[in-house]
């Protein structure tokens, strides 16, 4: 048996013996407020579809009506021929709703986080992250050229010390933390970043559409205004 096959076989066997094999459960239909498993009906608190948009009848109808016009995929990157009028309209709507000058669409929050950090950071920079930030942010920080440092969850004193002892700082936190559901003291984070001339990046994947006036997210709730 080749070395790779042998190693994989041994590791799988260990996980099997420890009861650590992961299981995938197939559902008969998409996510909604309720879920049926093994013939039983449960309230569904496991999905990220907080607003129920995935099963919204008006949205489903809009998809059905426009599939014949736009097709079932963009078929190319936006910079080539994959940017449609629908994409442009969505970007404009997001800008109007959130009061931002520009918006860029990504296929997932994971890829958006990675793209931002890979694009902005250089070897001379310091990336400062909350220890409970999402794995996409941590992974991007590890793989980036910048030096990454972390502060204890929502610990503003430690964040301030890191800002004081480093330069070219980019601070990254979440509006609503995905693991525990608590929130960042965003106004204070913004204040510290302004005092120390640092960039601030906010992952608000679990705040947009949920918190703030009309669901505009954590920045609106905290009264934090972006600078251009």
C-alpha cells in the first residue's frame, strides 16, 4: 500500500475507533423554519437563514421568472463576461441601503474575507484579530504576508496595547460573533483604531439583515461611519 494511502487508512481507522467520524444527513427538501428527519418534524435552529429568505415564495418566484433570461450561472468571472445587469443592480441596491460608495459581490463570506486580507496586507503590516473571529479570517491571516496578532475576545485593553506597540495595523473583528452570538464593542474598537491611525475591518455576516434599523447591521447600531 502506498505511504499516503496507508496514512489515510490509519487516520480514518483511529477516528472510527474514537467515534469521531462525521455524519452527513440527507434531507428531502431545502431549509425552512421546520425540518423533517427520520419521519419527525423539528424546529430548525441549525441553518444560517435567519430571515427565511431561502424558502421565501416571492424570491423563489423571482428566480424562476429570471432563469430563462439570465441562465443558471454567470459562466465567467465578473472581469470577463460574468457581470450581469442583475449583479450591478444588486450592488447598487446594497450601496443605497447600507450607505456605502461601492460594493463587490462574492460567492461566499469565506472567499470575501480571504480576498480582502490577501489583497490589502503586506509584509510590513500587522494584522490584529479578535481570538473568536471566524476561521476564514484566521486562515487568511496565517497565509498572508502580514504578522498576525490576536487579542482576547472583546478585550479592549489588550487591543489598545497591541495598537500602541505595532504599526501599519489592520484590526479585524465581527459585528455578531458566529460561534457565541455575542457582539463586538464596535464603537470602542472604532475609537481605538481612529486614535492609533489603524484600519478597521468588520465581518458582519451575522449582523446584516438582523440587527440595526431596517437590518442595516452592526455599524448602524454602533453609530460607526466608514471613511473614504
